[in-house]
DNA sequence: GTCTATATTTAGATAGAC
DNA sequence: GTCTATCTAAATATAGAC
């Protein structure tokens, strides 16, 4: 991606990209539309031409996040088998450890924060988490595990938990160590 | 606790108790001082006699949370051995599963949300998480494990992760199932 | 110490010129 | 479609009577 917000992609697209980034870094509640507009290099008043409310922009960012996840898993499917796909997922998490140490897991922080809301945004975030669990579950099932659902929950929980600790203590090594532990765990499964 | 906010405990004490409750339920950013004052049954303007800023009240609530955790572990130490203490910890988490499904782990949600802040409040929340890890680590060490630190991180990460999923999907059974899995894991350790 | 009324600030949202 | 200026609502914080 050589494009920055500066370049002449569509403004709507720039706003969504800027929202994804800033919402992850600052959290939903602490992010103002002015913050997003500045990063997207779109005048504040113009935001409302594309999104009627802040919530609609947040929802668009979540949808973009879900789309990005589907693209990632699609490329993961290039790997030969389900075990390799799971380990590739783990390695991706380990590679992102610096970002995670600074800002947490994008999906996890969204779910945690948006859960406090009564409107539908919390369900949109939960949907992304569901995508992740379902993907892991399919791999465990392809490995022939009858307890694929429980294993998928355990894997994603371990990742979300270590993401939170990595972020809380600002220590990327936590993710690296736990990631390797999870890799050994996956190798140990029949 | 037969005391409600109504009773004539000190106002400062009532404000801290109300803050602990409401901050857990609504999150820090979405909670107003008016919310806390209402639950504590203290007039809004009077809050500022006890706390100069909202942040100071939030910090007092975090400190109270840390104090409560120390009291809990002190009573856990009544258990015969380190393995029983860890399993008692797990059973406590399982017992809290309905609250966790609705509002998440109090410590985890605080750490996740406050991490987005630059002031010192994020470190106050991290300290409570540190207490939890240190306690678990002491038990693993007492069990004779050389890898007590790694095990403590894994245990707390598993708990924090399943708390997030339990909350995200509003499903207390997730905590119950994973809690039993973690109990078996602790039993399996030499 | 207590509490009402209000000042101040900020951010979401809109009006209307171009 | 774009953008400046502004409205409005809400929340933190304060003033000052009691």
C-alpha cells in the first residue's frame, strides 16, 4: 500500500480506512469524527455527506475489518492442510505483536468496547469474532477432531487473552512466547 | 452485604462502591459522574467535595478493586495447597459466569479500555492484572514448576480470553466449559 | 459538609453558500 | 459534491448559598 490518505482514492474509502486505523489506536469512544476526518484529509463537515452518523462510520469500519479477515483466510487456504493453516494464523499473530503490544487485537478491543453499547454495533463486532472462531473450527474439523468447536474456542480465547496481556504490559514478547506454546499444542493434537 | 447505596455509610465509600459497579457495567468512557452520583445517591455537585476530578474517582475504584482482590486471595490461602488454590480461583471465575457474560471480567475490561489513555490510569489497571498473574505464579512455583511464570501467563490469558468470548457472545456456558478444561489442565501438571 | 444552579468545554450534527 | 460556520446537547467542573 503506497497510498496514504493523501492520495486521490474515493473519500468514502479514505474515511473508512482512516476510521479503521484510528478506532483501533484510540478506541471508539475516545475517537472524534474530527480525528478521523483529519487522518483521512477530509473536511469535518464533508464526513456527513458520506455517513449520516458517527455510528454508521464505525459500522463501515467494522464491515471493512470483516472483509479484510475474509481476504486473509482466503489466502491462508493456499496452505496445504488445516494444521498448516492454523499455524500460519498463529505466525500472523506473532508477526503483529508490536502493533498488538501498542493497541491490542483490533477485533478483541472492538468487541470489548462495543459490548458496553445497547445498539446493534456490539453485534457487528461479535460477528467478526465469530468469523475467526468458525474458521478455526473448520480447520480442527478437517483434522478429524470431534471436539473441533471446543478447540476453536480455546485457541481464540488463548489468542485474545494473550493479546490483552501483551497490550496491558506493552510487551510483544508475551505474544511470541505464547504463540510458540500454541504452535506446540497444535502439533501435539492427533 | 445488606447495605445498599441508600444506607448511611460514608459518602466517599458509597461513591467508590457505586463507581466500581457502574464502571464495570457501562465502561469508563460511557459512564458519567451523574450516573455514579445517582447510584450512590449523592448529589452531583457533592461528588467534587470528595474527588477533584472524574479520573480521581476512577482511580479510587481501581484501588478498591485491587484491595478486593488481595482480600480474595488472602481467603484463598486458607486452602491446603497451591493446586487447590488455583482450582478455587477457577471455580470463582465459573461462579461469576453470568456477570462475566453480561459485563466481562472487571479487570480485563478496565485494562482494555484504559490502555487507550496516555495518563497514568492505564498503569493502575495493569497493576491489578499484575497482582493476578503474580498470585498464580506463586502457586505454580509452590507446585515445583520451573516454568511457573509462563504457566501463570497462560492461565490468566486463558481466563481473560474466555471472559472476552463469554461477554462477546453473552454465553456463560463458554466460561463453564473452558473453566473445566483448565481444571483438568491444572490436574495434569506434575 | 451539603447541594442547587450554572459556567465551560467538547463533540456530534446541521445550514447553507459555493 | 464540497466545505465553513454554527447550532445543540451533554458532560465535566465550579460558584456560592446554606
